[in-house]
C-alpha cells in the first residue's frame, strides 16, 4: 500500500518497458507511408493487461465459471476470425477468383471467408482442392492448426464446465453409492427416503455435503477469520464461555462442525452420555419431557445453545436430562468434548473458570424448585402435625413445678425420643387429645411395688396415615427398644418400651374407624427399692 514502494517496483519491472514501447507515437508515420495497420502492432504488447483483467474479474464474481465459459467461447470465435482474415489475405495474394480454391470476390467477403475458416478449423470437409503449391501448404497448416486449436478449446470448455459442476457431480456420486449400498443390504424404504431427504436438503441448503473440506487448504489465520465472522456472535453469548480467554474462544471456533438434522430427528436422548455442545445455526429444536417424554417443555430457535454443561461435567453430571428433537429442518454447530479438552490444555486459567461455572450451573439445575400449589389443591405429603397445645401446656407446667413426678419423667422421655426420631411421612390431618385415665399401685403396696400413671393420647385422622417407626439404635440404659408384635394382645400393640421397662407406649384400636389410642405407662419404683439400688 506504500505508493513510493509501488512506484519503484513498477519502474524496475519488465511490464514498464513493454508499456513504454506500446505507447510510442508510431501513428505519425501515417503522413509518410499512409495508413498501415502494422504500425499499430506494438499495442499487442499490452496483452498482460488483458490477463490481469481476467484474473481480477474472476476474483470478484460469485459464479466465475460462467465468465470462463464466455471467455473460452470468445477465444474460439476470435481464432476463426483470425483464420478468415488469413484466408482473405491468401486469396488476395493468389488473386481473387484466379482458382477455384481462393475467394472469388463475390458477395460479402467477410462472411464467405469466415465460413471457409469454420469448415477448415472444424475439419468438416467439402472444400475445393488447392491447386498451387502455396494453396496446398496453406491448407495443410490450416488443418493442423485447426485440429490442435479446436481440440484444445473444446477440452478447455469441458474443464470449465466440469469444474463448475464438480460439487454436483460429487453429490450425485455419493448419493448413488449410498443408495446402492442400502439396496444391497435391503434397508427399509422409510430409512432410504430419510437418507435421500438428508442428501437433498444438505446440498440445497449448503451447496456442499461437508463445508469443512473447503477450509482445509486455507491458512490457519484465514480459517480463523472466517470462523469469527460466522460463529463468534453466537458463541460469545454462551454463559459458560463468558469471561474466558478471547484467544481460547477463537481456537474453539475452528473446531466447530456443521450437522443437518431432519424433522423429528433426535439430537440427543435422555440418559445418554453428553459429549457435545450444540449451537443452533438455523431452524428450531424442541426439548421434550413429562411423564410420557413427549410434552414440549421449550422450543429453542436460531442462536440458542444447549448441552454446554456436558462439556465439563464429571461423574453423572454429563448425562442428558431430556430428549431434544429437531422441529423441522435444523442446522446445528457441534463442539466435541475432546476438542475442547485439547484447547483447554493451553489455557489453564480458563479451564479453572469453566469447571467452576459448570459445577455452579449443574448445582442450580439439580436444585429442587420450591413451588407452592394453588389454593385448594390437595397436599400429597402435607407437613407433619405439631405437638398438641394442651400437651405442651401440661409439660410446661410440670417443668415450672420443679421437674418431679411421672409427668416430668414423661416430658424427659419425650425429649429423648424426639432427638432420636427421623422425619416420617404422614398423609391427612391428625387430631390428638391427652386424657389422664387413672393412678394405680402395682404389687400390693409393699416392697417391690410400683406406681403406674396411665395417660391416653387419642388420635383422630382424616385420610390415610402411617404409624411412625423410630430408627434402630444401640441398646443402652433408658433407651427405647422396639417390641415384637406377637407380645401384644388382640387390638393392642406395644409400640415402644424402654430397656428398664419403666416407660411403655401402646397403640390401642378405638371403637371408631379412624381413631387410635396411644397409651403411655410410666412405672415408679418405691423408695425402698431405690435405696437398695
């Protein structure tokens, strides 16, 4: 682009010397010798400008093969023009109408000479035989030149047309070979029709079957420039790659490959291992879910990205969580996980950032949503009912009285059981009533006798319910031990008993259908036994 350097380069070139010669003012010799076309011959030295014009015109045309066909046809017509001029010159040299071979001077001289030149170069035949030695030599040279020049031009025309239709020829060859293969193995017609549709759509939409083949011969920098213009705006919007090294994204753009999906083709299936990220170039895809796996959750359009977490997720996080199908014809760019790992080796900081983002995105996707149903909707698993207020008041009063007595011991036991229990599932609403039944002395009142207080907890339920089962734990002093069902009487079930048999909790079926009675028995040994211990 430096004008001074361009000027120096032109002055030192062979082209400058030829331009000076062709611009010599030889036309002034017309005043002395008359009009002579040979004085304009130096202008032919500008032939290099003609070829430069052709090269530049082909570079800017989108369909250069059309211009090549026109140019080759012009070469052929110009060769016939030159041959007709030579024939007229030979006829004038021999004398017009002197023999049957030369032009007789009748009619339009150019049309008749051009007709003779066409028949000679194409070797059609039917021309009068030459008579003189000059005519014989001239005719032989015409035949040799015609055969050589005409064959060269026809061959060039064939090459031009062949180059223009090379892609179409390759497409037809691949399609014919594929159809032959499917017919040989008796592939179903439905599959064959889909394969044919894929070939036809890919060819008509892209003009080629694999566009990556066109960029293989280009330098790495040029491939990068093309990839940036085509894909950078889409990839730069991916949340996973925001904040990464810009050069890493450039290297990643060169690894993208284009794939065409037919309508209702599965792009990825739920549960399969994810090894690719997809960028929608054209068309739409649908994400399916629901109980039947056919409910359309969302429709992604051109410019959307999905599957990016699978590139970096480890363990089970790289499995597809939904089915994705093509909604109509879809052109997608695919980035393979292997290619991304090869790139990240050279960018450790970006690798750390990507893994951190992938874990965060995966955690957010797996986090359950806290969604509240509409008012009036039935609760499948409602929250567990709290402790009845009456029972809480009784326990609180016992604590204020000094923490003595059987109810205080029950309060302490319930605290111990509450710390050991695990969350249980209950369905429906539960109503609980606390009733004091009686106070009795077991053992006749003497030594070894015990005082027993009976408290009844009446449960009234609406709907189904599940009895809570305490978790298993090591047996130790004062810890509850689950009793076997066989030890209980008919209609009564021992739910839990402490290891020293001081506290026993029973579940008794009530008269009503949806009610059960929870009885708590607290034994109190007499003072004599306590002193012995």
